């Protein structure tokens, strides 16, 4: 899946974009889990919509992650 040798051979720009992609994946995942798990959410949104938005963010994070990994394997 992730080959450390191919990671070292890439240019600094490609490595930076890969790390940025991982950070954004983690951000969306944490935001989705936070929306679902946080009981006293500061913004007044119904619980059903919060769960729906949280699941949507988690699915989006998964899509970003698979695209990031597949892009690394193709190069």
C-alpha cells in the first residue's frame, strides 16, 4: 500500500501534497466523529441532521483517502 522507498524518491512538493492530503483526511474524519459524538454541540442543529452530516463527512474522508492512496500507487 504505502511504500516508504517511493515516498523518499518523490519531490518535496509531492511529499508536501501527500502529507497535506493526510492532514485533510484526518481533519474531516475528526470533524465527522466530533459531530456525531458531541452531545452539547454549540450550534443548534437537530441530532438527526448532525449524525447525517457526521456520516457524510466520514464518507467524504474515506473517498479522499482512497483517492490519495490510489494516486500514490499510480505514480
